[in-house]
């Protein structure tokens, strides 16, 4: 009996997972973007990259833009040449 209940639970879980995947695909097809919104707008991002190239300290830039230092570090990583 317990084995049958386990089999039904496993089957139900696979159905839920399949439906969730299909729903996400439909949402993407409609142009919906999932996930968190970016902290910096495109203009702020361009400004931050410009300031980083000019040599402004990353911690100052983070304070100026009211974001965490890790956000600026990720931007700085984009400036590094690919290895």
C-alpha cells in the first residue's frame, strides 16, 4: 500500500513539474521576463562603467549609486578581458 502511495506522489510531482515548465515557456513566449529587476538602469550602468574606466574607486561608486559593492564588482568584472 505504501509503495502505491509513493508511486502516485511521484507521478503527481512529475505532472506538477511538467506543467510549471510549460507555463514558464508560455510566459517567455509572451515576452515576460522572470527574476529580479536590475538594480541599475541602463543609463546608471553606462555611467558606472564610464566611471570605473576613469579610475573611480568601486566603493565610492557603490555609495554614489546607492547599491551594494558587489553590484559594482560584477560590473567591473565585465571590463576585464576574457581569459
